[in-house]
C-alpha cells in the first residue's frame, strides 16, 4: 500500500506513514491490569474508593458498567475513578456484560465475600487462548464456596473461611480472586504458588489501605488474615508497565529518544534487558526510563515469555514486531497463551519473514513495507502499529476496538512523539 488511503468500510482505522524517528516524553498512567481488579474489589469495600491516574480505556468503562449493573455508583472524575458500592444490591452478571472482558471474572471473589452469592456468565476477552477459569473456581471452593457450573455460567454460594491453597500455575487472575475473597473470609489463608506480578502487589496495598491484612505479594507465598470490614480509601496504582514497554519498544523500532515517566523501571527489567540486546540504549531513573536508538534494531535473539519477573507475555507481540524489522534472526517463544501469534500473519503482509512451529516463532528480520492490516487482539494490535511506524511507506491498521481496550489515545501519544499517524473513521 503506497501512500494511499484504503476505501472506507465505516470502521475506524489508523493511517500510518512509517520511517519517522520518535522524540519526546510520554507520561504513563495507572496500569490497566491493576485498575480492573481494583474496580472489582470495590464491591466488598464499605465506603467510597478513589483510584487516581486512570484513563478512560474501554476495558475500564466496561468494568464500571459491571459495577453499575450490580447497584454500585461509579464515575470518572479528577483524572481518576470514584466507586461506591455501599448500595450494591445484585449479585448476578449476564453475558452482555461478562462477554466483553475477561476481568468480569474478578467480581466472583468480592461479590461472594460481600453477599455470600455470585453468579456470572463465562467471561469473554482477548481471543489469545481458551482462558479457562478452573483455578479461580478451585481457589474459591478451597475457601468454602459451593460452586455449580452450567454451559454458560457459574454460580457461587456460601460463607468463606480461610484455607491453605496451592496453585499449580501462577495465574494472575486466580491469585487476585483468591486474595480478594480471603480478605473478608473467616480466619487465615495461605496461598502458595501465587503470581508475583506488580499488579498483585497493588491489590495487596489497596486492600491493606482499606484495613485489610495481606502480606507476601510479589512472592509465591501470600498470607491473608480475613477481616470483617474494609473501609474506603484513595489509592494510586502502579504505572502501566506494559504501556511503558510498548512506547519503549516503539522507539527501539523507529529510532530516536523517548522518555517514559510515571512507571517503576524495576517492573520492566526483563524488557529493558531485551531492548539492550536489540541495540537500544536504556537509561533507567526514578519513576521512568529513557530509550535511545539509531537506525534498525539488532535481532534481540531469544525472547521467551514467562510469569513475572520473566519477559511479559503482553509485550511478546510488540517485540515480535521489533524482531521482524531487525537485523538478524530471533526466536520468540510464547509460553503463557496458546493463541498469541495472531499478529504474525498480519506482519507477513508487511513483508515479514516469520515461521511458526507450535509455541515458537522464528523471525528473520528485514525491512518491512506498508500494508493494510487488522488487529485481532489488544497487544497484537499494538504490534501492528509499531511495525507500521518502522516500515517504509503507508499502512492502515483496523480493528481499533481491540487497541482501545488498553491504550487510551494511542494515536495522540504516538503523534506527540513525532509519528505520522492519524485515526480516520467514516
Ligand atoms: C492477566 O490475565 C492479564 N489480564 C493478561 O493481560 C496477562 O497476559 C496475563 O494475566 C498473564 O500475565 C488482566 O490482568 C486483566 P493468567 P489472566 O490467569 O489473569 C491459564 C492484556 O493484554 N489459566 O495469569 O487471564 C491461562 O489459560 C491481558 O493486558 C488456567 O489454566 O492470565 C494461561 O495459559 C491479556 N486456568 C495462564 O494460566 C485459570 O483458571 C496464565 O493466565 C486461569 C488461567
């Protein structure tokens, strides 16, 4: 596609002219994957909650609609989110709400802890694999919940009491659901095999700011003393490490100098290491980092996704885009999700030379050219944008509803850094 705008099909698209280096600073706001469980957790908080530095992504909007449907009062204001669930009066969620996002599953623990009952239709979300919720159900059952499943929904009942729980794999969501349910259970819970992502630490700190007693987040062993009541609070989640990593990778692809602020660089150690292997200079500082790059990146070599602190699966697709335009061959191994290479056929439209065998992609880097591509999931969509920014010529990226889930004003932010990108919607 050379410098021509594709015919309109009525859906919004990004039109990108690649080849421009990026320069400037971008402020990273609160992490999507912290905000979503914290919104759900508010269902069991007896007071008003304020989460600061929150952007109006569609996932956050949809999560607030879930809380409203249960009788909670929510609003975006003062640059953040206010939630007050003292008037919560329902404990059932239909498919029209849960089908939109995976995070609807987070309501099970808090709702059960608050009301003794929770019923949801199975959650939707990015189609990056089967995404079962068996570990969520296992954890809640260990805490004493009676759980029945039908073809399309799961119903939980019962009063919760502390337990010793061992997760067979460090599921982020299951860890979060168990912590929330145990925070209001009778007695003490010890959770082993827990996920250790920064979002788990945010949840612990939030619950403790509300009067809870959670300890050990960031390690594989978390202890929770149940309390009878949790009061309201104001809380600032961590900066979004995945959004930060996305902009840092964009700079490594395009060249230039980009500073991200509002994020803890320690949360990005594995990404910084990979960027340096790709030839970028990364200067870490308190509250952020600066990336400097000149010309095409080097192949970063082997990138293998792992639970935190390993290389994050959410940055696998942006890094595949980097590898696709790099000098040399890279090997991308996706260990967390079964279907997280959907961006690869789209990258191949841009001239990428990638072969996939199971969970491994062999990427022989080369100069990419513009093309019409379509996002099929959130992070895969970001990868297509980054590839287009580094490609020669003009590209169109559609499927923006996926990107809007987790990147607020993605186009405006990239444009402010010097990218030639605009959003058209007929
Ligand atoms: C969270 O999803 C994030 N989402 C994902 O980010 C992220 O990719 C993922 O953690 C891994 O870091 C939110 O926090 C809202 P998991 P989650 O449970 O909780 C299997 C993004 O792009 N599993 O850690 O769903 C599962 O199939 C999104 O921002 C079970 O088998 O991830 C997967 O293979 C995408 N049974 C693995 O565990 C379960 O009950 C990791 O899943 C739960 C999970």
